């Protein structure tokens, strides 16, 4: 099978492309490099293009049997400040990607969705049948695309997997791939940068949540566990002809302070930090119930928080050595 990994020069897309290759699939990356990096696509067939570019996208789509879609803007705060950017890319250009797939006869489609579609859940762990009530334009744009996939299934015979994952983190164990964002907003790379002295003191957004230590609790899942779930989901929809909607998480939550403790354990260094006000819309706890993914795919996260932080730290050190 030949798979078009859209957004394949980005963080999760590049890891998914590697997982596909390890399974023996042919991979073509498609990325406009606005947030992706050529370094993460090194050694692979990369088409530089935007999903809004009909001609370039169709030329690539004619070569493949399936699509994995990671090409979304994904900063929650930015989506509030500039919703036009998010709806234009994640919805309007995303529909162009869907239309091109249908027009080219591609019927297997794996979508990188998010727990942000649930908004602020009344309780956790979160199952797939929880109300979907996003509280920001980013989550709303992802939910719209999920609904578009559902409609295209009935109208055009598209088979899809919507994979709602929680807090992606970590890096490939080889140290060849890892997390690159500009700007970086994710907790673990920011904590590691603060510990190493290469970044500013970490901002902890609130310490008065109704959690054991007052800081937010999140379900951190290793990026390679995510990547492997994408490969299994593609195989499942291709073989069964049935679409899937699945949560991807570990089922275990860790607070911000717990993350800092593991960073200290891994690096041997304290994490300089400061307490700042809460961010609007941050739920106290977000933890996945991923039992459906285990039942349907035989998938379960294999890596824990220490694995996540250790691989992220290895990646950061390797990058620092290369750029020194």
C-alpha cells in the first residue's frame, strides 16, 4: 500500500511515516513546510505543497491508496486570536483534501483528531460517546472535519478512522526524530529546556485546580505509540471496510508537578518555574478511556511517562550537539 502522509514533515506525521515504513508500506510525504521541517522528512519522498493547491495535491494523490492527514494548525490560543486562519486551513483546505481523495478514488483516510473536540468534560476518563462540545476554534475545526468524514462515508463510500488523541509527547527511541515546534508550547519540551538552561523558566498555569497537587492533570502519550495506532487503524479500515472513531491515550493522568518530578529524575536537574494565572478553558483533568482501541485494534500504549521524558531528553541533547 502507498500512503500519502499529509503534514508528514511535522512532529506526529514524521513518526507515523516512519512507523508505516517499518511495516513495509510505501510512503509519500506532503507538507507545505509552514510548520514542518525538512530535517524530519530526510530520506523520504517529500512533495512540498499546500492542501489548498488542487493541482499539486491531485498529482500526489494519484500515486497513493490511502491518506493520513496531520496538516492542521494546532495552537489553541492562536485559534482564539485568529479563528479565520484555523477555519480556512483546517476546514476549507481540509475539504479540498477530502474532495481530492474522493475524486482520485482513494477510499482509506486516517484523520489526526483531538480530545479538544470534547471541550470541558463533566468527568473522566473520557469515552468516545461523550458529548463533543469544543470550547475553542481549534477544537471546533477538528469536530467539523470529523462530521465531514462521516458525511463523506455515507455519500461517497469513504472509509475513515478519526483518532482523538490526548497529549502527544516524547521522541523516537533512535533520537533521529522528535518534537519540533516554532514556537514551542508543549509542557515537556518547555520543562526540559528550562532544566537544561536553554529556555526560560517554565510557566505553570494555575496551582489551585481540584486535583491532588493543584495543577492540571493530563494523559501524556508517547508519539511512537500514537504512530503505531495510526498504522493499525489504517490496516483495520482497509481490511474491514468499517470506519472507526477512537480515543488514543494511556488511561493514566499525570499532573504538571509530577511531570517536573520525572524531568528532574531523568535529567538530574531542577526545573526552574513560576506560577502564573490559569488559562481560560483549561479543564482540571483530561484522561482517555482507550479501551475501544484495545478491543478493535489490539492496541495499547506501551511507553510510560519516564519513557516519554527520557526519549525527549535524548532528542534534545542530540539536536544541541548537532547545532553546537
